C-alpha cells in the first residue's frame, strides 16, 4: 500500500469515528428559566431588588410584555431609581393612558427629578381622570415647594371650596415621618404657609394655622409653624430699643 493510500484510509477512519461520536451525542439540555419562580419568591418575601432582577430576566424573553414593564417601573420608582422608572413607565402609559396608579408614581418621579412642569401635568391629568382633589393638593404643594406662591395660593382656595373634613390626606412632615389629616386642615395649613413664607403676612398665617388646628388638633405642621412664628416675634421684640 502506498503512502498516499495509507493516509486516505486513516482520514476515512477518522471521519467515520467523528460521525459515530456525533450520532451518539445528546443535544445539550435546555437550562430551565426559573425567573417566574424567583419572582414569586421575591414578592412573597418583599425582596424588591430580587424581584426587579427577575422582571428584567422575564423582559429579556418578552420585551413587549406591558405587565412586566409596568411592575418593574413601579419597583424602580418606589426604590428611588426614578430615571429607570420614568423610562419604563412612559412606555407603559403610551399603551394604557388611563393607568392612574402608575401615572401617580410617574408624577412623583418627575417631581423628584426636578421635572416640575411634567409633574404638574401628570397630576392635572390624574385629577381630570379621577376628580380626586388629592391631586389638586399635590399640585399646590409642588407650586409651593418651587416658590410659585400665587399659583399655590389660587389652588388652595379652590381646594378649600371643594374639601370637607371627611376627606383625608397623608402629609409628609419635616422630620421624615407622615401624618394623615383631614384635607381641609391640610388646605388651611397650606394657606398659612403661603402667608408666612410667600407673603410675609404672619398675622394671616397664624389665623390659618389656628383654623387647621381647630379641625385637627394633633396636626404637627401648623403646631411647628406657630412655634417658629412665636420665636420669631419674641426675637424681634427683644431686638427693639427700649
């Protein structure tokens, strides 16, 4: 047998061996996607960081799933990832413009990222969809926080006309805690704050704070304002020449 024929025989043997090996090989097993199980466990444990990870994995497989996108947007906003939450939330709102729960979170996210005009529009839309005066109050508070006192004052007047003591609202306090108070008390407190800080009308401010406390005696905000006003007045009196 020539050298060439010997090499040819070896090559044929190698090819046959490779075919035989391949024929006996099983395809690799598909790795199971446990994202749904992981998500269920994370939500059960209120582990929202892991839930966000699971939702991201699920969205890699189904990028058009608005339910997953909505849920991930909410987790992002509630955990302080406002930019990520806004990007996903606005995508959902294009499909579901009356999704009020998500829109409320988008309004908060826009407020936190200093997109004040967008936040106002979000809450204005919410009010038109729900007729809930809580959103008018939120707009008034945003105007106040941005030193737009005239707009805040005008909305507060509308709120006082519409509000009654049966309507409650959760107010964030300076120490980071919150307090549920009647809406009308919150409105009078807002009017007092505007009078004190926006108009330098301490006498008018005191009258509004007292109205707020008459409705909600335990309301911390007007109590705090009245203490500060009393301290300010005392300091001014002490500085006056005798």
